[in-house]
């Protein structure tokens, strides 16, 4: 038999085996992964895109035969961006739907309310983009897919502050502001520690109610003390409000931005357009040449085809790759341990590094990433509201960490924002 024919036969047999495995998996009882997700309300933009990222993984894994010879199924409910709805959802998932595994909704404020339920049932809990959640609970089966690093409270501010200290002359004063909510308060607490270490003088430090819609008074109060740096910790609705208020007030400062969740979402980019220029903000993935991880381009291509049909974030940079990666990790742990034993799955995740579409992930003892890889990017050269410009390098230039730096820090903000 010729070697070319033999290769064709082997390829055909491999395809048949794959099809049989997939068919067998479809016939078996599914492995159910339960979650709450914000599909309406203020967090819906991120929630919908994160869910789509998970659904892409489910399609990919089921096409390969599922897990343990069984298909995978997501079971999810809309928490309406309201943390008060979360405990009831997880109780239903566990008690009524009888899910095999649980993962979290997106965001700190949605993760915290689920923790007591999950801990009571002693389940592995893969969490999506929470900050400092396990600092309170110390739960050994908690794993966070957010590159804040072990000391989570510093992740959303450290790179911003270290970048600020590269300005000449060095800054001396800073204003701090954020919502009176779980995420912002955790982040601001970490920022205060670093600000003190750096010897910066805090000239403004206030919180605003989570339901604030008019940020003009906040920005005018900040401007009145004339800080060198303005650091904001905010969720999507107030991030947008704060940026608009800064432009309307003509905020004069050398550096503006911070842990402003939402600026990475495509709809927000479209809303704000050139108003983003000069802002230095927290991020996790941008299409700069320093961030080419294996599998990321293929994932984004699949995601975007579906996003166009579903009307969700067309870029898919912020949450979707990490939502996919957390299920990659969970799936590998299930496969390698050969079952759904929660203790064995948790032990495997603690003990191993994982190669995912967002790079290598290794968890520390507290369930956070062993090493921080939070990005701080500066928006540069944004023109108009077209979203395609953000698919190219150079619009969200990485300033921090140094190993991913892709461009130059431009300042002062007051001049660049004109």
C-alpha cells in the first residue's frame, strides 16, 4: 500500500473516530454547568459577550466529543445586574436544575452574593472578573479568571500609578473617586496603599452613590483641587458618565483614567469615540503585537461571526476570551482527573499551569493568578465612532506591564483630550 494512500486512510479513520465520539457524547446525559449572568441592566453589555464566549467553548468542546464522553450544556439565568437576585439563582441551579458544576456571573458585585451558596455545597467555583472576592472567604475551591495577581486589591491601580510616576516632572497630587460599591471600594483601598507608598498627596477622596447619573458635580469638585492625577474606580454606566463629564467640564489634569470598567466594551467605544483619547485605563486584552497568544485569533473569528448575528459586543476583547479560557481550564481539569469530583478538580487546578487563549494561567493559593498581568492602555488617535478602528494596533496602546508595552505614554491629558 502506498504511503500516500495510507495517510489518507489514517486521516479518514481519525475523522470517523471523531464523529463517532461526538455522536456518542450527544447521546449521553449532558454535563451541566450552571451560572447566573447579567443579560439585562447596567452590566448586560459585558454579560452578554461573556456568555457568548462560553457558548463558543461549549460548541468547540462538543464538536470534539464533549467531556468524559458526554455533551456539555450551559444552564443560565439573568440576574438583571442585581446582586440580590444571585443567591436565589444559584440555589435553583443546584437544588432544582441539579447542575454538575457552577461558574460565576461577570463582576465582583455579582460574584460575592453567590459565594455562601457555593461554599455550603463545597463546589468548585470558577469566577469571572471579580476583585478581592476571596480575601473575605478564603475558599479553597475558588479560582478567579482575572489577571489581577495574588494581591488583588492592587491590580486595578498599580500599573496606573507606576505609569504616572514616569511623568516629568513627577506628579505630587492625586484625586481618587469611585462608586460606593464592592468593586470600587476594594480598588480604592488598594490604590490608597500604593499612593501612600509613592508619597503622593491625596487632595480629593470621595465616593458617589451607585445610582449617580450626573457626574458633573464630581468632576467640578475634583477640578477645584487641581490634582496632577485623577484616578477613577467605576463600573460601565458611571465610567461613561465620568468621561463625558470630564470633557464637558474641560478637566485640566496631567493624567486621567484608572480602573474604569466598561471602556473596553465596543458599544462604549462607539459612544465615546474621540472622547477616549488620552485616557489611561485598566484592560486585559487589546490587539497589540505583544499579545499574540495561541488560539486567540481563531477564537475571535468565531466569536465575531456569532456576535454580528446576536447583536453583542463586536470586538470581543474584554470578557469573551477570559470566559472561554475559564472553561478551557475547567474542562482540562475534568478530563485529566477523569470525573466530576469537586475536590480532585480543585486540587488539579491548584497544582497545574494551563495554556489558554489568554496565555499561561497559574493560580496562587488564594485562587487568584500567581502573577499579575493587568494592562493599562492609553487611547490614542481615536477618530469618529467606527468600531473597526479598534481591531487594529495603535488605538489602545499598552503602557504597562513593561513586558507588553507597545507604545509611548502621551501627556498631559488636558492637551491630548482637546
